[in-house]
C-alpha cells in the first residue's frame, strides 16, 4: 500500500495513433514520435524511465534496464477530448461522445444564450482561439458582442476582452451556458490588447459536466487527500477533491506539485500540465512543444527527489495533439505510462486496454483494496 500517488498528466502527449484512429481522421498521427523525428528530444530522465521502451522514438533507444515501470494504454471511450480522457483515467467510460458542432451552434442555442445573457454574439464557428480573437476582436471591442466559437472537441468557448467584459462577468455568462448546454466543457477565454493585436490571458476557466462516482470520489470518501493542481479541478467539476490550486503555466504547475509533495499529505496529488496542448499542440508549434517536453524533463528530478520512500509517481497523458499533423485539433492516440518510485519494480506493464487501468491501480495502491481487473499494482510493487 502506498502512502501517496502523484499523477501527472502531460496534456496531449500521445505516443502514436490508435487502432480506431480512422474513425476520427487521425491515422498517421504520433505526437511524441513526430516531435522526436522532426525536432529531436533531449529528455534523458524520461528516457531512463523507459519512454523509449514504450514505442520507437528517434534518439531514444530502448534500454535493457530502466529506472521506472513503463507501458501504454488505449482509450475505449468515444471521443478524444480532455474531459473524455481524464474521466476514463478515473474510471468513467463514455459509450457516447459528447456532442460536437462542426458547423457552429444552432440558431436555437445561440438565441437562448443571447436572451439569457442580454448580449449579442459573433463568430459561432469552428476556429483557433488565437486566430478568432484577432479576426473579431475589433468588432467585439466596438460592439460588446461576445465571441463564440468551438472546435473538433465538445466545447462552447466564449472570448471577451477584459476591458469590455470583466472576467467575473464572463464567468457568469459561462455559468449560464453550462446550465443550457450538454457540451463537455464551456470555456471562458478572456483576452487583452488592441487593434487586431490581441492575446489571451491566463484567466481561462473551464466549466465541465459533473462526472459520476469515480477514483477521486472514492479516495475522498476513504478519508484520503485528493489534491488537484492546474485545471484538474475544473475537468471533474470539483467533484472528489479535498484541495486544489489553479496554475497559469507548466512551470507553476510543476512548482505547486513539488510544494504538495513536500507537504505532509496522504492520498493523491493529481496534476495537469496544459501548456503542451493549449500553447503548442493546437498552435502546431513543433519547437515550442519540444522545448516544453525538455523543460518538464529537466524539472523531473526535483519531483522525484521530493518523494518519500513509499510514494509512487505516474506520468501519463489524456490524448494526442500532434504538432505536425493536419488541422489544429486533438489526435486519437495511445498514451504513455511511466511509473516511478523507490519501491517500484522497473517492469514492462504492457499494453493496457483502457486508460481506466491507471485509476484502478491508484485505488489499489491507496485504498488497500483487493486486486481489481485492470490494475497493474501487483506488477510494480
């Protein structure tokens, strides 16, 4: 039984397209593989843990001996968005995908939203967030109309200039949309700037549907700590957490994770590092993505050095977002799994048939429950 598990999701760091990738138009995608091929990856710590043993990665040869257990998992839920991936990790499988709106939202949806908020809207299309605020930012500033857009994911995104619509007011509009819609997430996208030169701020806020009972709620019910770092709290609509802190960057997320590891807590520390996805995957920024992976790897020893003898660290992802693949959206990929701890056996945990094996394993480690189908706890300890 472990005292603590530190679960870090490298948001969008997939490791190769899944067998059903054709259904999503994603055959050929490979986030880690293509970054390694095209830009090179200097990530010695994750390499030693066994990242190159999971799948072929240029410059990261398979090792005879690793410092961690390693494997990969496929997603069985329908969809490839953040909420779907995280919910499956925690044990909730979606048999139907969240609704998406490739042609924008219906007149009925927009009319109801405008009536409830008292503001008109512009946009209402699939778009890159950074592109649409520069396309429509001047019009928004002049009129006060809210910029509405979506993506290939199940999201209703509302962008507004912080000088025109206060962050608090924008959050209220998102709460209204959350009550009206069945999308996976409603996202507040505040921005600043002027004259077509606009940039998003770190005051983003996600409003997710509430999940069912899962790993988090069971850990909390058992009297253990369940701590969220980053946007994790929002992804699960706050359900199952005993403490949480929002972060504005990967750097801050890593810092806060280390702070929690150094504290006297007992349970789960669950971190999402979103920059990989938000800043580099969606923007198809190959070099930025590479640099972010190398930065995380440089900081990784600080996390492992802070861990106690009984702690277990799990590094994984929630989907892919291949920076050299077509489009600007998530990719349906397998996710890597690295499991490190002073008492963890550096074994190959193999190919897991669902992301949920991660949550099942964590519950066995923390709650001292009888082995459950899918858990790899007995393989690593």
